[in-house]
C-alpha cells in the first residue's frame, strides 16, 4: 500500500488486483482522519496497474503500468511490485535539491535549522507519514540535513545528536527524520496491537498477517520475547523491522487497573509498567524471565479446552513437579511485584480455571500517557527525549561505569536540570538574533573558533592571543577569548556601565559577585530576575546578546587580518563601546514595549 500526499488532502492507494479492493472499504469510510482530520471522501482514486486486472471498459479507460515500469504520482516514481527504492531515492534527491538552493546563503546554524524545518523537512513530512522508509534513506537524509546546517560535510563542531535535540535541552531543534519514522512505527504498532483509530489499521493488520502467515498467529506483544525464527523475519522486513525496533525502545505504558486476566496472561513480564515503581529488579531478573518468557507460562494450560487445572497438592499434578517448582520460583520473585497480581488465581489454595490469553484492548495501554489518536507532532517530541535521554551530556555514563565529561562545560557546578532549561529558554529568547544565539551557544559547548582551535586545524600561525602581544605564553582559550584577556575584561567593564545606566543602578550599589565570569556566561540571572515581562529582562538580554556577538566579531576580524597582512590593529575600547551603545539603543527601539522606558 502506498499513500502519497502532495497536499494535505490528496492521496493514492495502489493495489495489486481487484480482490484487494475489499480491503479499502474501511479506509474510504474513515477517511476523515487522513492527515488534516477533515471529512474528504470524494477524491479517492483507484488506478488499475499491470496485467492482473481484468480488461473491462473501466480498466481500458484508465492508465496501466506493465511489468518493469514505474508509476508516477505527485512527481515521485515507484514500482508496482513493491520495490520502493526508486521512490525513496526521488524523495532524497528532493531533500538535497532544497538544501542546495540555500547552501551558499550567509546563515547561522540556527537560521539554517529554521530553513530546514520550514522548507526541507516540511516538504517530505506527509510522504513520511504513510509508510516506513528503509534505514539507508533515514541515514542519508539526516546526513544531508546536518551537512546543510554546518555548511558542509565534516564541519560540525559538536556531536550530531545535539543538533537534533530540542532547544530546551541545549540542542538546535533540527527535526530528525529518525524521530518522524519512529513515531510512524509506533502508530503502526498501535494499529496492529488492536487500536481502531488509524485509517490504515486494517491494511496494517493485513500486512502483519501476511508477514507471520508462515509461522503462526503471532501476537504483536510477542515482540518482546520472540524466537530467533521470527526475529529473522522481522529483520528482513523494512517496515516491520523498524516497528519492532521502535516498540522495544519505546515500550507501551500498561494501565493495570483496566486489565482482565486473559489480557494480563498475554503480556510479557519485561514490561516495566506492569510493576510498581522501584521494582525494576522484578523484570530484570534474567534467571526468572529465562524460565518463563510469558506470564501465562506460570500455569499449565490445555489449549484445546481453553482452560487448565493448576495446583501443587500431592497427587494432583499428573506430569511432574518441575512446573510447580518453577511456578513457586517465579511467583516469589516476580508475581508479588505485579500491580495486577489480584487478577491471578490463587492456585496454591485450590485448582483454578485459567482462560486463554487475549491481546489487551487499546484502552489498556498507550504511549507516553498520550490519548489517541497519536499524532506525529505529539509523538515526535517525546520520542526525541527517549532517543537522546542524556540532557546536555550530564546524565550519561561511559561503558565502564565512569561518569562522562559533560558536553556543556560552562554550567556552574551544581546547576539543576530546571536551571539548565531556564537558561536555554533565556538563550533562545526573541530579543537575541539567530547569530547572537549561536555565538553564546558555541560558548556553552566550548567550541568558539579561538586561535588555539584554528592553530590545531591549520588555519592560524600560532595559538597565542594577539591582543596580549602575541606572547607565546598566553594561549587563546575560550575563557581567555571572552573574559581572561585584558582587552575583553575592559570591554565588559564598559558594557556593564552602559547597562547600569539604563537600569538606573549606581556604581556604589553594585555587588561585584553579580558580574563574575560565570554570571556573565549564564546571562546575569541575579540581575535580570525571572520575570520576562520586566524591563530588566529586555535590557540584560540585549546587553549579553550584543556584547558577546560584537566581542566575538571584533576578535575574529583581528585574527583574519593578522593571518592575511600580519597586522594587529584592534579598535580602541572607547570606539568598541560607542559601536556597542549605538547598536544597543537602536535595537531597543524596535522591541515591543520599549517606549515605556527612556531610550
């Protein structure tokens, strides 16, 4: 099945023979959920393709495609026999063409991310919402997007994953193709697991049944404890291999209070939400889970009759005592931790009838606590946090158990996670331009292009600071670049005096601890306060944004002229401060509400 969206309300479904048309009945009846969520059934188009169609008058009046030929829809080409490589190649070419159109524009990484999200990813978003592309397409598309953001291949200054993280978590907010595909995979899994909300649910279940027809009627919940034979079957399928991977990384949340006994018996014991919080050892017990891959195996069942007699009393068990011993073993280590343990029969007291297992009803589980229907936008934001759980690199550990050095090195020691999120929200405030945000963002990750970094890359003759007399003993690090250099320190002293004047603060009222290097890096939180509506917030944000940006450009231009002409000619401090003040006042005049204060 292919569903290609040129616009929000256009689609095509390609089927192989007239017998497949019966599967489209539910699709045409519930078309109101298609992409835009509005009723739209008068644009359903069926095209007969290939020699399998009967040559009646209708078929002769419509175009057909023979074996080996490709069919075009919305400018994309794909094959009738199911090979979608040509189709995804065309989609990738469209992404690269959009990136080439803006490749030579002078944009900051944040500006390029905005362009990529608005004009590149958005053009293929509807195409990605109908099926799961192969892995090679996902990798190639994300590589093309990251190369565009950084201005070329191998030019990234930070790890790739931080580009795809949300801006609230310290990233650049580039929409990940992998996150979109992961979200679509979760919706496919939900449709096969029993949900009737998605319009493609009948076709997804039919595709599922055709995949496992050679094995058995395999429940999708068996993803978590499948056999090697079924594992190979999943890996060989582009669609269901991705679905299995997504379901194992993002496990559903089980609502134990809504489960029935047959539904509980069908669930694997590795699902964390089956247990009370803090009982992780119950389902991580490899010894217990190895003996019982399913909770239903705790009981001896007769599949033919639909129920079984289970007990421990001497003479009752007709086969052996081993199952009973295993039952006691797992019940003691796993069963007591179950939230829904009251549903299980008390087999130790008397024999009990155990019903056949049934797949849970959709009301009994969901993803991330969301309500159906699961939209890509809702799922993608939460999937991103699952794929990149270590915020700012603070919570990650190396394989040996040693804590990893944080990627964001400029946070003061002891900064809480909420404090980090408040800072990132402040950094991306609208009072700062994209270029100013990127300059401060590079400072936080310690990747500012100092002369030391330029020397390592072969773009500078020495790593020493030009403002300190090009002394070989003074290495231009990031801290020296912005704060440690005498020129930078004098520059910030003048910037703060201009800021004090606008805030009406006397020099005698200044607390020196408010303006340390760490406080300047964090945006002077003790001075600006937490209320964004106050005048202090605007003046402080503008001072930090313009101050960091102008200092960076000033030092960068001096470095470029020295490498070209061997001349060190930095502007004087009064000249630099006059330029800052002129930019500062002009920018404040265009901020809404600035007329309420004296400019």
